[in-house]
């Protein structure tokens, strides 16, 4: 299981998670979706890894994440 949080401090508890940037997560979510990767639409939901994902799928996901994150960095 995993979750992504856009915050300047490590998410360790509910208050630190609650203070994360949900708008930035939404931008990342939409960027991933535009690149063909569907994530849970809220950072308060869990994502799951699967043995059905092969190297090609993992690399495509990483490439999508690089692209989506690149657009976020450019908008800071």
C-alpha cells in the first residue's frame, strides 16, 4: 500500500497529513490521468501495488509521474 502527500515535512500522523497540499495532489492526479495512469482520486486513499505490473508498466508509470511532476515544478 502507498499514498502520496505533497508536503514539506514527512507525513507521520493525521495533523501532518492533513496539512499537505491537496490542490497540488489534485494537479498531480489529473496529470497522471492525462498520461493514462489512474490513481485514487484523493491522497487520503491508499494505492496498491500488484504482481500483474511488469517492467514495461512500471516504467510507463514512472515516465508519466516524471511528466506530471515536471508540470508541477514548473508551476511553483
